[in-house]
C-alpha cells in the first residue's frame, strides 16, 4: 500500500489517485488491490465530478477501465478511481416503461427515473439450458412478408440485415407499434435499444411511439451518435437487463429491438485497437462471436415463468455484404434472418425485404392449424418456390426479351409483380392480420395456373385458390 507521501495514494480503502495512462475511453491504473473483471468503477475527475466505468481487463500489474462518459478533461495525476467491488447494476422497475433513458439507464427525458424495485447485474444471470422452453408461439407483426414467410416466434432471436440508407428504422418502429401475441392475455411490452443513432432518428422513434399511443408500453434506451462511443457497449446489456426483469419476474411478453448492432461492434473494434489486441477478420476482435452470443442468448422462455424475451436485432451490413463478419457471425448464433434488398429499396418498395435469402428456422413450429391457419405452411412454401422461379424468368427475359417468353413464363412475371407490390409492399402504418396476409398470398397465386401449385394440396387449392382473369 502506498503512503500519502507517494504519487500513488490510497484514498478510501478502494479508491486510488493517479492514472498511469489515459488512451481514448480507457484509463489504466497500477498498484491496486486485486480487482475483478467487469467490476464497477467510479472515475473521479480533477474537478471532483464522477463518471461511471467498468473494468475491462485486470492483472497483477495494471487494471484497464473503460469510461462510459468518455475521458475528456481527465489528467493522469489528477484522476482517481473508486473500485466498487461489484459488477455494474441497473435498478429495474415496471415504471421504466414509458421512459426515455440513455445507454446507462439514466434519465434522458428530463424526469427522474423511478426508484428501482431491484438491482440487477447488467451482464445477466446464466440460464440453465434444460430450463429453456422451446419457442412455438406466433407473434403477429402486421407485416405480411414477415408474418407469412419469415414468421417471428415468441422467444426467438431473428435479426434484420439491412444496409445504409434503407428503412430499417421505420420497420423497427412499425414492428414496435404493431407486434402482438395472438390468443395471449399476458402483457406485451417493448424494450428498445438504439446505439449510435443520430438525434433526428431518436426523435423519430419517440414521436412514432407517442403518436401511436404505445409509448406507455415501451422503454427506450438511446445512446446517441454524439455520446461517447464506449456507452454503446453497455446499452444492449442495460436494455436486456430490464427485459429479463419484465419477462421472468413480472411475466410479460417482451420484444427487444436493438439497432444498430453494427455501431455496437464498431465500438468493440475501437476498444480492441486501443488495447493493441491482435485483430481478427476486418480488424474486429477475435472474441466478437462470443460477445454477440452473450447478448443474443439472453432471449427465450423459461420453465416456471409466463414471460418471454424475443429479440429483433437490426444491423446495417457494410457495403451490403452479407458475408461481412457482423452479419456472418450473427447468422450463426440466431435462428434465421430477415434480409433487406437494395434493388427493392431503389424501386421504393417498402419494406424492401427479400424473402428468398430470408429465413426463420423456428417458423415451422409456430404456424399451421390452431396457431395461424391450417393452409399457412403449404402456402408459404408455394409462395417461396413460385417467387424463386420468377427470378429465373426475369434473368431469362433480360437476355432474350420479355416478348420471347412462353405464356407460362409471362404469368410468372405477372405473379411476381403482384407479389412484390401487394404482398411484400405495404404502407408504413398498415397493420395486416395473419388472415389478411394469407388471403393476399392466395390472390397472388391466382395469377398462376393450378397445375403449377405443386406444393399445395388439392383440398387447399379447392378451398382458397381463385384464378385471376387477365
């Protein structure tokens, strides 16, 4: 232990004065007592103000602390660190619904955050895999291309792969306003985490929820673009901590929407670069997979609890590259993906979701008789197969000309145009029931002859198919 006459002084048992190094959002302290990984830290600035931090790395020689509010104004001799001896915790309460907070769970809307009923570790509690309940309950988003062909299931993690400039923010707001669990009386709430978004985007989310009247069922964690980038690394964890409390303590059905996960990963890369870590693919740290898995696996249903956590993480693919490390690793962890298409976006088609590369691995267990409608599984397969053939016909037409196509190929072209404009395409505020979605799908198949509908049963064709007159 250092004495008061040294440049390193133990102030209050666990509080030290004098940093050995300050690099970006990182503060390094030497000659401390044994410090635990992830421990909460109060950084004391030379002017006496305090900032929150968390131990990022610890050893016998040095402790590395990431400072969530940034290190502007800190000096090495004048910076103190108070190690709290516990992990970062979030006071949680049902009254946080309807509130706007920053990435640390502190008030951003001008009113004090209600007193928390409990304090929970933002890193979450480990869940026994055998206690998990297999997801199988349908969530209706009101968006046909999702409900009909990439169905979201309660307790699922289903990411949205978008691109810069596309309408993923609008889609996220629409899902938050419209999503509901059919035939379930339990409360359905939204926990919304935005990382690195611009002020106008944050204002858009708040206004959308206020105007639609759902703000009372939404807890918003907003980390803005001009906030310290390090705050983005804790934002999804605080949001998921509240979600776990609402789901597993209060029995609510919770939908967690996180945007943009690319900004989160960029912050991880920034920290790894500052620490001098050996980079992996595209300069991202080698632990990117396990770090993302820590977040995505905090979803699901647990035995003995009526609640559930469903995740819709949104990420913008750099250069629309689906093989980029962020979407690539995300696809390995999650149960499918919803993929935006740049060509659809350029044709002003909303939502610009391409159903062909999109996938919901849990869809088969949450649709059909007693859940959506008995014709849903076969109809979805037929729409997928028919639309896939449309792409082949369009490629052929680009070579030989549309006038040279056969009559059946021309029918596929008409089916494809109707399918895109009326099944995939819908209004920003259009909320379709699953029955309306399936009926539109059958109407699209009316452009094709019955003998082309090989994935449907004769009974289904007789009950639902109606030929469309040219």
